[in-house]
C-alpha cells in the first residue's frame, strides 16, 4: 500500500481493556471462521506463526453477516448449507479447458443450461465465448442451483519485445500551461514527446481516481472517493470543446490569471502544489463551460456515456451533488440520504438535477480526455501507452462507500499485520469489499470498475495485488495488531481481471513488493500478470543476501530503481534519505548507525555495478558527474536483467532528491504536493525536461532496449 497513513492509535489507550496477549479463538470458532475464509493465524515468517485474536475473528465474521453469538449453531448451519449447495455463487472456467472443480463435483446426470452474455442458450460449457454467463444446474434429485459462470482466457499474452517507460506522479508534472498542477494536457504532451523523441513504450501515472472533496482534500491519490470515476481536477479546461464558446470571457480571463499565479508560485517561488486552490479555479471555469449548450453530436455522445454508465454514474453524481449541500461526510447526512436507494434520496436527486448533470458532465469530459491521451500515446509509437494505477481501496466517507454499501464490510479497515519493518502493523483506513457479496453478484462492481479503467489504459498497475488473494482486516477501534486475514476467491478475481484486460488488449502489472504469501507470484505469472521488481530490494534472500545478479531476475516484471514512496536514486546514492528521516525524527536508531547501514547497502550495489563494467565515467556527450554516472549505471543494470519492462522514475532524470511520499508521515512532510525538481530543489517544467541534457544522457542508456 502506498498511501501516506493518517495518525492512528497503534497501541491501545491506557485503561482500554485491551490485552497485549490476545485470546485465541475456540476450536468451534476457528472451524466456523475457516468456512467463511477468515484466518485464525498468520505467518510473518516461514518459521513463525501468530494466532489471531478471538475478538478480531468475531468482528470479521460479524462484518460478513455471521451470527457469532452461538458459534456451534452457526457452524452447524454453515456446514449444512455447504453440503446442500450444488454450486458456489460464481464459477470459473478457463478457456484452455482445464479442470473446473465446481462443475466436476456435480452429481452424474446433472443438466446444465447456460445463458451467455450474448443471449444465446447453451447446454454445455464446452467452447463458450469469454464472458460472465448465467449457469443453471438441475440435479437428478430435483435440486436447482444458479451461478455466474466466468469464462476467461487462460492467460494474458506476454508483451511483444521489451520496452522502457517513464514513471511520474501527474500532479507533479507542471508545464507552462498548467493551472498549478499537472493535468491531462501535460500527460498528453509527455506521452507524445516520450514516444516520438525518446522511443519510450509507456508512461505510468499515479491513480487518477476522484478524490473526496473538502478543504483540505486528502492529497493521497490512494484514498479516493471513487475508483470507478476519474477526478475532474485533472482536466485541461482549455481542451474542452465548449470552452471557446463561454460567453463570460472577462470572468474566464480572471480565472486563468489566478491560475497563472498558482503556477508561478509553485515553479518560481517554492510553493507546494495546492490541489484545493487549483480545483476551486477549475470548478468555476467548468461551471461556465457547463452553461454552453452541447452541439447535436456532442449531446449524442454524452447521452451514450450516460446510458453506458447507468446507475453507477447517477450514484456518483448524486453523491457529489449531495456533498455540496451536506458536506462530504455522508455518515453525518440526514438518515434517509445515507441510503442511495431511499425515496428521499431520489427526491433530492430530482431537486438537484442540474448539479447531478454538472458532475455527470465532468465525468464524461474527464473520461474523454483520458481516452484521447491514450490514443495520442499509441499514435506516438508507444507499444503500451499510459499505465494507470488502481488503488487498493476507497475512502470510507466517499462516493463508492456510499453507493456500494452492501458490498463493503462495515466496521472494518484494510491494513497490514506487524512485520520486520513495522512492528505495530498498519491501518490504511480503507473499507474492504465483502468477498461473499462480490461472489453473489458475479463480481459486478469489480467488473464494472475494471471495464471503466481499461477503457483508457494501455496497462493497469494494481496496487497491493496480493489483495486479490487476501486482505488484512482491522476492526475499527482496535490497533492493526488485532486484525486478521480474510480470503477472497483469487481464481474468480484473477479470471475477471484477465477477461477484462484481454477484451481491452491491455497489460496488467501487479505491485507485489514486500511480504508475499507463498504461491501468489507463481499464480499471477501463470495468468500473465507481470510483477514489480525494485533494484534495492532484489537480493538473494534465500542465500547470502547479496545483490541478486541480473540474470537471476524474473522476466515477467516491471523493473525499476525506485517508486513514488521510496527515495529517489540520487537520494539513496548520496544518503540524503537518511538525513531527511533524521530531520523529521523518524529514525528508530542512532543517526550514525543508520548512515552506516545505508552506506553499506549502497556500497554493495556500487561494487556490483563496477564489477559488471556498468560504471562509465562519461555519457551522453557531456560532462557527467559521479552521481549521474551512478544513476546511469543503475539503469544499465536494469537492462541486463530479463525484465520485459524497465521503468525510469522521471525525477531521477533531473537529479531530484525528494520523495513524493514519505510513508509513516502525515503532516511532517508535504506528501503528494511536490513538483518535479532538480538536484537543487528548483521546480522543473515539462518544457525544461524536454531540453534537459541529463535526461537525454539517461535515455541514451535505455534506447537499445527492445
């Protein structure tokens, strides 16, 4: 998980009654938990098992709708239910015809009827088209079961050839046309330039999901209001077709002048990116644009979008309109409005129809600019195009949590258990999906989410891809140490992911850094999902712990030197990342000890780079500093690996030393608010990037990839 964490109590308060020694669940409770996919223990290391507390298990089961007042009775009822069940609610059949346990377990003589997505009736599961179909099974004893049948390609095709690309946080990429933060116009310029002039195959960006409105807005792109719909703050307002026809030109001019002041404050005066101020100006401008009538063709396209998105868009726009009236914390709205299906909500929607239309229009405009950016990337010769990022969850007070309440586990939050890097565990403040409700619906909200994202993505990065298999649920009011794992149907989650990606002709990259359950990476690779490998973490952990030789790296991955919440390469090479954490009081050991450990780690890698002959004294036809030479050597190493994709953190190309996010901080560091900057901390525009000798020298290292 890559969101900065808000402050939360990691230890129980004095007098809370919580014990540091958790009471383990009883045998009956453990068996009941197992039948619902709730773990009663976990293994932070191969030789260590930790029992989950009975409180955590009971809270997780309760969130799944299980009555735990009498575990024995609940266990007996669940066992009877499973024994009588012909089929699970969702069945997966891979297109290669492999075994399907659910179908193979049906009694002999069971008749099948399949209604395909295309409306055809079949009596056999053989040679079904890919899709999510309706399956009815009638057993000889008269029992009848209905299920969703997911038919998916056995795997996603491997990328053709190797390619390199740029990794960037879009808000940080300002141009001379930005309104104080990077936008989709800037992304279009970046992809066109990188594809045509640099030979790049892709550009990966942060999640562009809709944020929870308010002042201040949570700046983390990993705690969105909605993952389904993009944030209109990313719109290039001037590129909207109706913009030239705004009648109040004086007001529009005043807004663009204020936007120029925001831009210059960031680029020339060292100010932080102020997303709220940018959105205030863009919202006012978009209100003026909204007053311009759509032409017949545009009106027809908008109507198509409304029809295609249906209830989901209506819910999202209704939430946005209600939030303008009642505030973004929907838990504090009038009781009837907390239910998206209530009569009162329907009446409020009708009364606010103009605002509902405004927010629906913004979703359409943003979707259109995103699609145009992907087309521009492919037109520029990129083999992949834009790689979008899917956050692991949504904000509990946002639009998705309101509109999809039946799919979220009430009273629970996603996080991570204690490990060697964080003894207190983590609580990310994101409500988890209920696996049972997903399965009953045929994973409808998950399918719709993926379909929407793949509409404008050349590839999709999935944050914390291990969440397709299990998530650490933390009961509200308890510390992260008092959580437990809850299982998801990974086969179904993967089948739908592969199905939707294959329909879109897109790749999938899983962020699988950190502690990963055995078998997860192998299963993802089997289905064609690429992993993520970061140089500094790639060591021979099962052997001597030394840096892993390039030939031993996996091929099915995106290989990078760093990410948005790790130190930049220049900072790691210089040790600046240790100094930063020291200044912020984040070190858990003495400064000298931390410096020595960091220097030893970096020194081992530099020794490997030198031994392989990758450290060149000059490069790119201009004088090269030691630091630049080392950054180039790191990327030469990445080229030596078999990785199918190699990513370059764009700030590395200009020597930026500041991380975009510093995990473990909240207000001590300006997470998600920094522009790309050079080694001296001076903000660098997109136009300056395109003329930066240091960037071109690094690109020359990568041009031979293919």
